[in-house]
């Protein structure tokens, strides 16, 4: 077993716990205040929350692609190919997400 696996497992747990809090906060700010989903309300609060959304994006992408990586490795697929593919997909997803966030900041 490589030294990466225990760290990947630990980060999977940490990001899972963080996502519970981040997504709960996201739900509260977007669905509980009056007019929360109206365009002007979203546009007004988004610049203040853009760092929060960057952190949420990175957390969710890491958790998702590390989970996919773990599933593929359990299927005895080529380890280096899986690591490269999931890393490229994760970086690309984060890049697209950051681009979209930058459009609205």
C-alpha cells in the first residue's frame, strides 16, 4: 500500500464532514431568507460569498473525484491510469467552476 492511500482516506472523511457544514450553510443562505433566490438578491450577496463558494467547490470536487478514484481502484483498474485520469478530471472541474465563479464575482 502506498503512503498516499491513508492520506486520501483521511481527506475523504474530512471533506465529507466539511461538506455537511458547507452545504447546510449554503442551504440556509439560499433558501430561508425572503427573496433569497431572486436575481438581485443573489447578485448582491455573491461577491461577499465568492470565497466560500471557491472553498465549497474545491471540497466537493476533491471528495467526488477521490471517491471515484477509490471505487475504480477497488475494481483493480490500473492504479496510475486511475490517478492520472481522476486528477485531470478534478483539476478541469475546479477550473471550470472557478471560471464560472469569476464571471459572477
